[in-house]
């Protein structure tokens, strides 16, 4: 279900750093390193095994017409280890800095799972200290995702449980595939709490009593129930699901919408909700001023006066 971390290789200085490097899924060696391949339409964040000379990856990020698709890939359940979370972090940062990316979509590989959370086998082999920093890095990664001023859509194409739901909760819009799977935070059954932001984001998404109920009972529930609670925005039919998700995402890209304004709305809400009203209003004013100074605001106002549809450039 995850990397084989039982085979250890020593550093030249005598210290073992195998926990910070993934094991190769082909030969099991931990003599691996992280690197990124950048192309015009593709970012691939990969690891390379120096023992069997084979590249491998767990995050794939493709960019199509302004939409970056980040795919979680770790069969069979797309569980994440520290190594995979590092790759997700890198993909988020690349999408943030790329001016050609206006929307990010996160999906799971295959049809059965969006993500089933942290790799339990990995957690079973590491120290409590490593687990603490693993959770800290995951918190930092999802905060970066949440604070990136670009719309982030979670395409829930399969079961979305544990840390998988925690990733989805850090996204702005959640679109599920009908009858695609269950959602929930069942970590209490392992004797631990939802430690990748679940206790905090669930309590912000739902009334506190409902959030406590779902997490302490460890309930798994359908996408339809999640939509009733407000955790899921839309449910699309299985047939043509992915095409509909991409169609939805593209509506926020130029020339359809002022994508930077979309990102600033998101930033105003995400950051403003965490501070007092006066500070939130101050943030809103500053972001509005940036909008006023943009080419897209000039185009939008002119199009309204001229009674035509605006054509936005994302500037």
C-alpha cells in the first residue's frame, strides 16, 4: 500500500536518513532522490532510484487550457506518505507560480479512490517524532493549497476518507461522482484523531456539534449525505464525470472570467474568515484595490456599460 521502508541504507556519515527518502517500488532501495521535469504542458515531480536507475512518481500534474490537474497516484487507495506529500507540495507551488495556471483540480488515480489518507504501513514503521513532523509538513502543505490565490477544485472520483477528506476540505469546491464512494474521518478507530487539519476544517465547515459527532463516531457516509451537510458542492453523474469537472473548471479561466479576481475572492474569504471583521474588511479593501487596478476590471466595467459580454485576459 505504500513504500517499503524496512530496507535501510546508511549515510556516509553513519546516520540513517532513509525515512526522508522513499523506497523504490521496483527494487526496494532507499537510494533515491527527488527531481522535477518541466515542459511546456507538463510538470512531473518524480523520484529516481539510483540502484535500479528507474524513475517513479506519485503526483502527476498536467496543465490544459489554464487548468492544472494534480493526480494522486499510489494504488490501490492513493494513500500518501511523507514522500508523496512532498511531491504534492511541489506541485501546489508550481501551480501557484505558473501564470498560465488559473485553476487547480485535484483528483485520485483510477475510479475507486480519491484518497484513503495516510499510508498506515508507513506510519507503523516510523518514530513518534517522525509522525509529528509528518503531520506538521502536511499541515503546511494544505495551508499553502488553501492560501494559494487560485481556485482549487477537489474532484472526488472515489472513496474520500481520513486524510483524503482532509485534503478535500482544504480545497475550495468539491465535486463528487455519483455512487463513487464514501466520505468520513474514521481515525478514532485507530486511536488517533484526524491530524491533517480534520478537527479544524471540519469544525469550520459544519456546526461544531455535528463535526464532533462525525469524528468521534468515525462515521462514513455517502456523497449525497455529504452534499446535504454542505461538505460537497456538486454531484455529477458517473458517465462523463471527468469531462463535466473540466468544463466546470474552465469557466473560471480567461476569457470566461477574470481569474485573478476569482483568486482574490477566494483569498479574501479564506484569510478574512480567520480574523476579526474589521481586519477582514481591511483585507477585502486591499484586494478590491488590486482588482480596480487590473486590466480585467477595466474590461468588465466597459463591457457592462457597452452591454456586451466581457472578454477577460487574467491580468
